[in-house]
């Protein structure tokens, strides 16, 4: 029986193959300390010593031991000979098995590690079962087991052993859940789950439940509410059963996805019925919270729409009132002039006045003139009263469907009162004024919800306006996180997103140790002391260089006394060029040919695993995979792709369903990225000596179909709807992406995006525009080990408000660049443990990091812990801003990093525009992600193809003419003018296979490259 496939070939080689080292790496891994030298001195000959050094270096590299011959690792042996034994010759014979294992035993003692024993393997099996309860994804369990081996100081077992252990653990978890479900599920609840698979009026209940909300129309919202109601009882039961079964959040999502994947008929035909019920149970648990998120989004969208209509009505009424008022004033002015006009006899004054305003209109004129001017908001609330019926039809069902909880006592009382009124039979007028809560909104607005009784003219509450006021305050509470919906994903309380406080108190040190993030273990006093030294030094140096005229970029303005009054740092745009004209020299290539070449070179096709690996009999055809990828990226319908290509229709559909998923597409891109990263030219793309400098930016795409994620944004989409695709771009490569709504703030996804990087590209710094900045991102990125280096506009205004210091503000009065407030050092220290809890929760990814960051950056800053985190963020921002002002090279690196992201956006726009405008064609949110990932995959193919050529040219000219090789590293591989993205696709044609070596040889042989004419990166 075939073993479970967990790792790709590259991942397997990285863990279990002899490492391939360069000289720089060899210097580190084969380094010897005194203990090593002392042991080597006990060995008899050079061969034994070399064997020890080799085993030591290989263990340092991959934490594993190998059997090898000296010829197999000839380059490493030669390095060791040159470095440690320059007078000795290459060993002619390999050492004995006994000596090899003696050396190995010494290394084990050196690092306090042990060989896996039967007892340890039993522990490993137990740990695998525990990990499987957290997440059924095989790679997650494998990663956990490798960490477990490291923590317990055991050498990792063979890959085949781990495969068997993980297979058994996954099987045991399935059996555990199936058996426990059998004994725990009540018959009534079992029947409810089974009924989801039964037809009712020719439609399955599960089919209706899977249908996504497409937009915010009343009909769509009503259908979503109906879906919520249809499973609300099942959801309550499911939550209780999920707790009994002990299913983790990750496994709820995992099993939910399987319920979505299988057809209803397949679920009904499962031999183990409880397995189908498990999938349905998790799907209900997951789907109910998704539905609630959609209902909250609908509530917010409707409120925004009504507020916009209220603004428009208010503006229109104010313009009408002002126009009428102007006319009245003009008439009054003319009448007053009659009284002082000596040419008009007193007897004719009245007659003349009536010429201006006729006598029969005069009393109305006086009445209008006397009418008081209303506050501008009067008209807004007048309109809210007029739309009462619409509001009740659209907002009230949402209000009743959602279970709000409020942190603000006044709003909580108003919420319960309104629920009591709506659900009860008592008339609103029957409530006394004392029974109606008013302390949940500003007192200045109270007059707008009061009106006069038509009976006795007493002031009473306008029920319709009061109801709208409650909805308005709920909307504000949802936005600032003071209002929560527990049974949702995006709108739970911040506390619900964090590690349980009791668990944190007892397991804090263990959690921090397991994360292997050293900065989390550092004393906060030491961190702040280091930052204080850095900031104070920079204040001195930045101002000294400005006064001395060494910072020539900054522009100072002076008054008549030559005192500096203000300063600016003009933004200088950099034209790095896009779509390098060098690539015009290449023959035109079809994208299908490039895809085949890249697969042959990198093997990215192995990422496309069947959604159920245990049932997949064979790997997919790469021709079908490439056809699906191109169709999804270019917005080509599958039926159309069948017409314009040589692929079979049914096979194409099956491949799309079974193999094309966001996860497989992302892994395919990672494989290509990892191969690109290994090219000699890749490290030459680094913008600074601190490593890979990435950028994050959002790109707007219209959507062909309405989805809950798609929103109107006239500035970007005109009359259409669209989404934003945020991409992390590093050294020309699109590393990963997120699809977000146009209404969402890009800064909330910064950390989530950077931490989603699963490639071999190690990012050290990240830039973004002003949209990447919020009140916590500097702090979070710093604590997670990244340099956050955004591009600032209006820099002088930012520094005048945001810079902090540790000393007295008066100490900086003579500085040009000076702080505006003092750092809250003591508050940070006192709240650090609570801040750590937030940071560890983010690192553990208990929920999506973007969700926590959104709540941190929008919650009211009255919370002492949040205040301290914001204060820490200000310190990190200050340290960065001072360096940004002073260092022109740093500003250039930031700008060039962002320019690379813009170049990538131009490439993706060209791919997406193949079948019309720049749009994504997915009908559901998941399909939009697939569209975006397919675009990124094609972009990675093109970039890899280009980088392969540029890298070969770079190596050639490094040897022939180093000056020209330095020019080549500035040519961007983000180029596509030679790529044919449209027309007919021939995936099975094999007579046009790209021979990259032949292309490179022709480039070199046929002409000398005109370096002066090539655009730089």
C-alpha cells in the first residue's frame, strides 16, 4: 500500500538529503571549537577527522546523520583539507563503520541528542495523535513532530517512519471522532443532519445552505437570514457536540471544506454514515458563523447606504432653504429701501411694498421670514423618519437575526429595550419616557428624535427615529469593536481571539519557548533601553547633519531672523523602468509553452494534489493543470477554453474540481519561487545589505459577478464592483497574496501577509505606502522580527505629531527635528505581560492575524493594554522616521521596493485583461482567490523564465566582462512583451519545447548586447 504523500521532493531533499553547501556556508558549518579540536586530536588519521567534521557540519545544517563516501562529498572534503589539513592529500579509503558511528556518538553527546528508541517512537505516536486533534493536515502534523523531536533532543526518524506514524494518527483521529459521534449524538440531532441530504421540493437543504450571498439587495439578505434560521437550532446542538468531540477550530474548517467538496450524492453514499455526519456537523458550525459575518456586513452596508442618502437629502434641503432664504432677504431689503427713499411719498409706501410682495402673499412672506433656521442635522433626521418603512423592511430583520452584545452599558440597555418592543405587542406610545433609554448617544442629538404629540402637543419620542438611532450606534460599535457578535468569525470580542487567560498564566513560558522567537523572551526594560539609546543618538546625529548641511535633501525655511520655521523633504520619484526592452530580442512564446518549460525545470506540478490524497490513483496531467490555470487567470470560461485549446472538456472540469485550490496554487508558486531564489542572480536583487527588502501593496480588480466581497468604489471601479488583491513582492517575486474587500483597510493585512510566506525567501524588511500604516503595525512587525519601512508623505507634519522622546521635551527645543510628546515607558513595562499575550496569540494564529490586527487598530484606546501597545508602536516609528529622514539610501531602497511592486501590478493587469478589462471572473469568494492565485502563478512562471536567462547572462559576463554583469543585475525580470497570452492554446504539442540553453547561446553568439540602450530595473 502506498504511503501518505506529505512532502514535495524538494522539501524531502531539504530534510533528508546531504546538504549542498557553498564556501561561505562551509566556513560556518564546519567551524570547530576547543571541544571539537580536543576530540579530533584523539583520532588516528586525517580521514577519521574529516569524517567527524563532515558529520558535525551536516548535523548543524539539517539535524540529521548520513552514511556517505568521501567521493560523494568531494567538494566538502576538499574544503576541509584546505582549511584544516593543507598538507594532507585526499583520503584514498573510506573509514570503517565502527569509526563512523563512534564519531556520530561523539556528536550526539556534544549536542545532548539521542537516537530514536522504541519508547520514544511510542511518545511520537502519542504526539501525532494529539496534533491530529488540532489539525488533520498531514504537513501540520509532520511539522509538529519534527519540533517535538527537537524539543525532546532526539534525532528525527526516517521519513517513512514519520509517514506511517502520521497515517496511523490521522486514521485514529477519524475513528475516535466516528466512535464518539456514534455514542454522543442524539437521535433527533442525527435526523436533523441527515435531513440536510434529503430533497424538499426537488432541492436539497444543503444546496441552499451552500449558496453564497451575492450582494446586499433585500432579496439576497432575506435568503441569507432564512439560511441562518434554517440551521440555527442545528448550530446550537452542533456547538455542544463539537465540545464533547473535542474538535479544534482548524479541524472544523478542514472537515467543512470536505463537506463542500463532496457532492450530496457522495455524502449520502458514504459507507460510514457518521463520517458524513461529522463533515455536516463541522460545516454547520463553520457556515453559521460565516452567515453571521455576511449578515453583519449587510447591516453595515445598508446603514452606510441610508447615511449616504441622508447626506444627499440634507444637502439638497439646505440648498433649497438657502435659496429661499436668499430670495426672502432680497425682498426684505427692497422693502426696507422704500422706507428711506425720499422720492417716494409716505402715502405710497404701502403700495410700493405690495409691488415687491403682493398683498395677498404678504402674511405668508412675514411668516416665512420669521421662521427659525433649523440645524443642518434636522433635515438628515427628517429623512430618516421618512424612510421608516424601508428601514423596518431591511434593517429590522437583520437586527432580530443577530445576537449583539455591547460593552457600553447604555447601548446594551437600548438594545434590549428595542428587542423587547419589536418582539412584544405593546405600543411604543404606551412606554413612559422614563422606560426609554437615552444615554447611549450624544445629548446634542436628543432633540432630533423628539417630536410633538398630535393630541396634546407634548414632546414625545419619535419611534422610527429612535430605532434608527439604535442601529446607528450599533454600527459605530461594530466599527470600533465595542459591539460584538459571538457566533461569528470577524466580529467576536478581542478577548475571544486571544489565548485563554488562565491557560496563558500557567503555560506562558512554554508557549514562548515553543514559538522559538527570541525577542518574545527578552526583558522589556532591555528592549526599551536599546531603543532609547538608538533614538537619542539619532536625534543628535539627524539634527547635526541638517545644521552642518550634510543632509542636502532636506529643505529649510527661515524667517527674517534666520530662525528655522519649517522644513520639507521633497519626494524624488525614481523611474526604474518596466518590461525591459532587452526581452524584445527573444522570440515570441506562447504562455502554454512557458508553463511547460517551467514545469519541466522546477516540477511545480507536484503541488497539485487531489483534495483527497488517499483516493487519488494518479497524478493529474500537467496539460490539464496548465489549461485550468490559464483559464482562471485570464477569465476564460471552461467551455471557451475547450473551444480554443486541445484539451478534453470533461477532463478539464474534473481537474478544476479535484486539483485547483488556493492551497495547491500557492504551493505551486512557492516551488517556482524557491527555484528562482536559488539562481545566482537572485541575491543581487537585494536592495541593501540587511537582506531581502519586500513591499506590500494592493491592486484593484473589478469582479465579473457580484459577491459579498465585491464593493462599489467609484474612484477605482466606476459603476462596477471590485476587490483588492494585496501582494507581498520580494526581489521581483510575488511571494503571496490576500483578496480583500475595497472597504477593508490594507494595513490590517500587513502582518498576516508577511507571515503567510512559505517560500525559501527570507524577508527582513517590508515597505508599503501610507495605507500600510496603522497604530500598531510598527510594534507588531518589530516584535515579529521584520523592519517595517513604509514610504511617508507629508513627512514634516507626521514628525511634528508622532515623534516621541525619553527625556524632557524642553531638552529638544533647539532641534529642527524634535519630538512632540514623551514616550510612555512605564506604562509599556507595566502592561508588557498582557501585550505578550496578544503577540503570542498572533504568532500561534489562533485566528487570522488580520482579524486581531483590525481589532487592535480600531478598538477605542481606553484599554490600558492597548494604550501601552500604541505607545510602543510610537517608539518604533520614531526610531524608523529619524533614520528615514537622515538616510537617502534608505529612502531610495524603500522607493525602489515599491516600484518593483508596481511593475508586478502591470504584469498582472496584462494577464487579467486578456478577456476584457482588468477583472476577476470568480462567482464566489473562494473562486476570486483562485483567480488571483492563478494570475500570480503565471506571473511567477514568466519571471522565472526571464530570471533564468538573466542569471545565465550574468554568470557569463561575470567571467568575461564584470562591468557588464553589474549592469545585468539592474535589468528587471518582470517583462512580458515577448509572451503571447491570447489566441489558441496547444498544450499537447511537443515540437515547440523551449530550450533555454539554446536561447542563451543565441543571445550571446548572435550579437553583443547594447547595454546603454537597455532600460534599468
